[in-house]
C-alpha cells in the first residue's frame, strides 16, 4: 500500500485529468472483462464534461494524488450511492481504491447513512465483495446502445 497518497476533494478545473483517467482505465483495465463495443460505449462517458462537472460539484468527489499526479478518484452521493471509483492503470493493486473507499465510507458515516451502495461492473465486483459488500441483484443494463451485466451491491455501515 502506498503511504504517501493524498486524498482530497476534486476541483472542477481537474475535469480533463479525471475524464482522461476514466477513459484510460476502462480501455485497459476493464477491457479484460468486456467486449470492444462495450468498452467504446462505456469510455464515451468521458465526453460528457457537463455531467462530470455536475458530479464534482454536487457529490462528495475525491481524488487520490501521488507526487502531484491524480492516481484515482471516487464519489458518493448524499444518499450513499458510490457513483464512481477508478484507479489509474499504472497504480492498480496498490491500495488506492481501498483508501478511496474508506474515505467514502467515512463521509457516509458523517452523514449518518445506514448503508452505502453501488452499481458495480464485472471488473469491480470482486473488489467490493472483498470490502464487505453484499449483492442485492445482478441485471442487464443498456448504455450507449450496448448491454452490460452489472451488480447492485451494498454495505451496511
């Protein structure tokens, strides 16, 4: 685990860096679990800068920073929904996602929420299971005209 990771609130002027990391992670890390057309549809979500700015402004949105480089990011809504949790492809398996999740859990606890939940990808599902999340349901969702198998997962705080 990297000890010198700084977790801090994201700034709207970092939207390019955040969306570039989002796209890159999907195209590399998630490509092992998804078909090319799914990857293309999912990664295209980086193009909606207005949505990303809204997420940064309205959610509890944090970045992980190492040596002035954003290595990951995560957000949770006021009702405990983990909207995003991504780690740079070169920093996978170093504890960054765990630190970000812990930060989201702390925020949810401060908000006196009974649980947190997420709509997990195939790739992220083992991570969330390892952190004490339970499966509520698996389902097929459509995004960008392509179908995805996702899992609603939750964890009581």
